[in-house]
């Protein structure tokens, strides 16, 4: 089974691309979704987060205050590293669990920090980068709401640069030109990946 690592910067369009592949019947494992499940009410990561960060990142009802946690890690690199040391191994384990259940010629694994962590190098066969202009990234992230531009730019500064991601890419989807152009690129890559998977049998 061919394993494709899908990555890209904040606001680049990873979700649009993964959804387009899913519509073609491609299994998608999304590490953001896994992270949200781990940190939801009664999520497996909450006890360790409480032990590490205390009540300051929790709401009165016991749920994780995502805004408080995000603000903390944007301003404190040590806290960011602590958070990653808790979540990343748990996410990786769940990715491994889900991979074991996939029965298809190829699978898409969405990892926003694929280039930064290096944790998936032994799992991924190819890296697919969703790329767009950095101004477009900021505009899309702002349009989603809940972020100030300064927060978006701070988050982007902590991610690998566009140039570094592109150097790591085996394949690139350009997402500057709208959904039709994106869909055409996904369709072409779907055919390419299925052929590569057949060749590897």
C-alpha cells in the first residue's frame, strides 16, 4: 500500500485537497482530526495536558480551552515543546492503528507538521505539498475566523518555510487558482498514485 503524506502551511488548502481525494474513494487519515479527538471532552490526552499545564488551559466545565492553549504555545516555545511531546506520540500511534485497518492501493495521511517533525519519515512513501502564495494563506486563515493576523503570522513563522516544504515534496498541488484547478490536479494525482501502487505490487 502506497502511503502519501499530505502537508502544507496554514491556510494552504490541505482540507480541500484531502476532501477531494476522499470523494474519489481514497482513505484519508487526518492527524488534525485525531488531535481533536484526543483533546475533546474525555479525550485520552486530557489527563496529561492537565498534569503538564494545570487549570490555566481548561474551562470551568473541564473541557480544554483551545484558545488559551494556542495563546500559550504561540508565546512560549518550552510549552509548545511540552505539548508536542504529549500529543505527537499519541497521534502517531493512532495513525499506525488506522493504517492497519486500511485496505486500499494507497492512503492519504494528512500531517500539517510533516516536514517539521520528521516523525513520519519511516511511514510515508511520498510527500505531497499543497502550496499557495503566503498572502493567500493569511487571507484564507483570516476568513475561517477565530484568528488575529498577528497570530496567523506567528504560527506561520513557527512552521517550515514554503521553500523548505517544496524541497521535501515529491509532488505539489498549486492552490492559488480556485477549486476547479485544484480538483483537476487531485484527479491527475489520484491516477498517478494508483499506477505507482500497481507498479509496487
